[in-house]
């Protein structure tokens, strides 16, 4: 690479601006975007000025704040010099300076002069010179070293020399050269090396641009003492891309869709491939093309692809999903801008599904469909309408909808769609009468859920007729009118004809006999009906005041039946509105009253009650009878309203007691009805407030015999129950005492949980006589306890030997030693009796079914026993079996 040298005249005076009007530089012919080209210097006498640099061709060149000119894009320099203007502007004063820059491409022909060759191979450090006689510092312009372009994947030989770094001070000083930065002394280390004496920079291995596209190194020159002689210079090494990577598709299989019937030019999908090579060079510039299409109908070229973007579009008409549902394209991507000779290629598959549009209307499989339905039936499917549709099943373009265009003005039918078969189900939604309509002819049209595609019309096959025949069935007779209302005065005698209640049979076209009538409901049993003609007569007197009459209305239900197949029947309700007659006399209410024995206060309010209604009820007339004479002598009655009257004493004093006062009440009916009602009046002594003070005495005196007998019976029954309960409680206490005498609850093993330190023999171990465990000659007679009553936890009276103390939790392996030591202590104890009582750990009771333990009385007789049966007792006795049944070991 040739150095770019910038020269300018040296001037002792300070003048703000560019030091030269024209700046010339030599650069490589191939310029990459972002590559530094040269460094322009601007002299500012006032160091505080803020200078902004600009370029006359900003799309190609950019000037940084430090004066370095960069390429904005990649391009090739022509043989002629490239010129542009660099401007500098003061941001505060807006003063502007300009300088013309001329770029000359470096010579690339074999006839270059030897001097030019030496420039390419050598990079000289810039130098600085100071004149101490002048206060102004003079500096030679720094050099901008153009990048070194090194192709990747070089085959060597290595190390391969790149450039020589030299300082012009090496004539007077012994210098040492070195390089630093990534690739030299920083990872990845050892790629670039420099001869410290000659300054020869070399590369040691092939480079890979896809891993590292450029290296930024810094060259240093120092003397033998390590002192810096020159300022470091920056060296940029760009790795030149080689076409060593094939294009790679982002997906091996691409999926896209296109509606059928699409016009040419319709966008389908975009496929994308990437190339690891430099995208700004031909090595990374891809071109796409379609290699094949399957199937090739209706045209082998139904699609095309944009060779730069990878967009796939349609180029031919005729996409029909019903004929071809899917196309498979083989797409090829080639770098080197698609050069088939030098470019590398790769392929991928594009699968294009042709989506359905509603371009096929539904068509009926027949022009006429037939069905039949019994009359009066609803929710019945009477006909199945079948259609065909070539569109994709179970899509809105295939799903059929049916509508009736004629033949059903009353809306008795509807058509539902079967979601699986797409059939139309003609269904009855309103009852049909055979006697009115025997045949229906419906006109039905079929449509899809979405409209047909533009330009598609419904054919005649999308319309059909449905002929539905109504079947006559035996229908129930019905009463007319229903219910039937009859107005009749109450009191109609039994056997009187009331009315005729008949029914009609709707089956006019069936051969059947007349109807038969019967009674279904007659709460008071007042009526009967003739089974042939439906004539209703009374069987009892009609009474409006009956409990079966509500609001003057009496309801009865009758049944009419035919003899059809099957027999049918219908019911009708007869409503009898009963008109009131004056057939009930009024009565007094209440039947009993209380008053004081003195004249004041002694008024009693009474009310007349009549079951009849107006005009056969109130207003009522109240009076006292002439006989007996004491009634009018002692009492007087005054009407205070149409239904109410007031009874009071006529005399000043009447002895306390109960008096029956007859009262004659007459209603307003025509003719009048009257009755004499007895009012039981209780006369009592009263206090100042008018309240009776001897009511209890009067009530007791008036208590009937039946009430007294009932009270006595209740008292006797209560006493008997109390006596039975006391007897039962005493018997239960006796049973409890008897059980406690036989068995102590603490010792009853059938109902209690035994402690672990008690080793009794179970339910049979109820005898706790300890005398059998003691020496017979030492047991005194009075020490023998009765058997079977109480447990006696008595210890033997002899001195107890000192046995080895057993640990709380002995090791399983020490059990044998423990038993042997216990036996040995028992054998050597002179005070031990000749039986096993001292070897019992705790009292176990008597009468146990367990065998005696006397076989363990001494260690001398242990060898005569056979303990092999312990092996048959399971894993819990395995330790004892090993200890006693193991043989010699």
C-alpha cells in the first residue's frame, strides 16, 4: 500500500483556515464504505473555536470532527482523479473556509516505477521538528496510512510479508519496532508479527473474513533503552472477502397460500436466503430463480420470483383449487449476482397451497324431494335434502344454508343444516291438521354461508321442490265450548236435568261410532252424565254454601271417548255458577260472653253471621223472646249496626253465674229467615276496671264432667310413666353393682387395654392367687386369699437375690449373656426357693393356659431340650431360634 502524503507550506504567522487550497492524496482503486481515506488539517489560531466539517458530496464522502475523510459507500475509482470540496464552518461566527481535495487511484499496472514500488512496501513514521528560536511550534502533517487489504483464505507461504514499518531516525539511532492490538499481542494473538530490527510486518496464518473482517494494529518505534522515539501509527488491515460461502435459506421449506382464481401479479410469499460473504461485494449479492414447478398444470409457469427480493407472484391465470390444491416450487439462490459460472448456489422448497373461494354453488341432487308426516306432530324430520358442493368441505364456501321461498305461508316448517353431511333437514315446527291440509309443496333454495365469488351465478340446480304428505291419525274428541258455564240457583233437587255437555270428533274422514261420555271429577258427587247423549242431571241438592263451592262456582270434569284405533279421548270442564237463595238463618257470634253482675259496666257486643249473601243476609233484626219472662226482665238488646248489636243488664244487680240468653235474629231476605240463638253469658264480680275477679270459680263451676275425667286420666298416665322410669333406673343400678363385684373394671381384659409390663394369660387369667408361687410351709392360712374376687399384687416374703442389673435397651447380641447370667445367679443363690417365682419379671396371674417355665430352672438341663421348633415361629423368634436352636455353635 502506498502512503498518503499531505504537504503544506510552512508559515511562521498564524492564520485560521486550511493550510492549502488543494489537497492531493493517492488511494486504492477499490474503496469500501467506512474506509478512512485521508486526514485534512485545519489551523485555528483560537483553540476555542468550534469547527464543523462538511463535504460537497455527502453521499460519497464524510468528514469527521477530527478532519479524517471517510468513504460513505463502496465504489471503484476511475482512472481520472476524483475531486470534491471539504468545507469548515465556525459554529459561532458562521465563517466558512473551503479546500479542494483531489483523490488519485494508486497505480496497479506492472510498469510502475521502482520508486513507486518502494513506496508501497514501506510505511515511514511521521516526524516532528521544533525551532527553539521561535515561540511557534512547527509540525509536519501526520500521515494517514491507507488500509492494507489482505485476501482471506490465502494459501501462503507463511509467514507472509505485508509491509515494512520504518522511521527516518533509524540512520542515527538503533531502533526496535513492535505492533500491538487484536491479532498481535491481544486475542487472537500471533496472527501478525513484526521483525523488531527491520520492521517487517507479516501474517502467520490464513484469515477468515467471516470471523474477523478487519484488524486495527498500532506500530511502535523505541530505542534500545525502551524510550519512545516516534508517535505510534495506526495500521488497518482489511480482510478481502473471497467467495467461500454458499447462500443458505432461512428455511428449507417455505409455506405460502394463494386464493384460487387469483389474477396474474398477485403476491404469494417471499423466500429469503443469506450469504456469510460480504453483502456489499459480489460474493454476497444473491439472485433467485425458480428451477421447477410441480404440477405443471394448467401452465408450467404459474409463478415467477423477483430475482433480488425473493418475492413470488403469479404470472398466469387458471388457479383452481378443485383441480390443483397445491404447487411445489424449487427455488435456487446464487451469489456473484447470479453468475452461473462463478457463483455458488443452494436450493429450497416453496409449497404454495391454493386456498378455496366460493366459486362453486351448492346444487341439489334431485329436483324434487318427498316426505310425509302424521298430523299434529312437531319436531319431526320429514325430508332429507342432499346437495353437492365442489368447494373445500367444512368451510364457509361449502357449508350450505337452506331457505324456503314458497309453499309455507304459515311457517309450519323449517330447514336445519346437518353440520357433518351438509344435508338440509326439513322439520315440522307447528302442528298440521289433516282435515285442513293434506299436502304441502315447498320451494327450497340452497346457498353458502359466504357469497359466491364475483362473476359466479346460482344455477337452476340450486333450487328444488319438496312434496310433503300429511297422514291422517285418530285425534282426540273435544268439548265445545270448553269450559262450559251454567248459571243455576242453589237448592236444585236431585234428579233434575241440568244441561247437555257434548263433544265433537275432528276425524271427519274416519269410519267410527259415536262418542261415549263419562264423569272424571265431581267433588261433591252432585252430577251424572248420560253416556250416549251427554245429558247431565243432579244426584243431590245443589248447595252454594258447600265447601266444594269456591266463589259461587262449582267445577266438574267429564270425558268423551271414541272407538278409533287407537282409542282417543278428551276432557271438558262444566262450571256451575250457583245463585244464592235464602236457605240459611243467621246465627249469633260469639257463642259465649262475660259481663259484670252490676249494671255498669255490663255491655256485650254480638254479631250476626249468615252463610247467605246479599240480599239474603244483613241488615239483621235483633230481639229477645217473650218467654221465659226472666229474659226480658233481666236483659235488654239494642242494634248498633246492620250486623252488630249490644246486650246488657236491665236490672241493677244479677247474681254471678252462667246464664243462657236466647236471641232472635232475622235477616233481610224475601221471605225472611230467622233463628233463635243461645248466648252463654258468664256473670261475675268485677273490680273497678271492669275485669272479672272470680273468673276461676265461675269457670270451675262450669267445667264439664268430660273435661274433669280427661284431666284425671292424664295425671294417672303421667304417674305410671314416672313409676316405670324409677323401677328401670333401680334395676340398672343393681346390674352395675353386680358386675363390679365380679370383675374389677381395671382388670377386665375384654374391655381394657393391657399395659406392656403385665403378662397375664388373657381372659382366662382371672385368678390372681399368689399362694401357689410361695413356699407351702411358709404360707400362713390367713394369707390365702379367696379366688376370683380381687387381684393381690403380693411379692414373695423371702429375701430377694441380687441379680445383674439389666440395661434399659440391651444390644440384641447380649440377650443370651443376660439370660445366662440370670440363671447362674439363681443357681448360686442359697436363699432362692426351688421354683421359678424369682425369675418372673412381673406378676402374670394364675389359671393361664400357657405352659410352665420350669424347664428353665437350671443351666444344667438346657442341653436336653429341643428348640428347633422355634424356626417355625416366624421372623419374630429368629433371634431365639439362633440362640437355642443353632446346634453346637
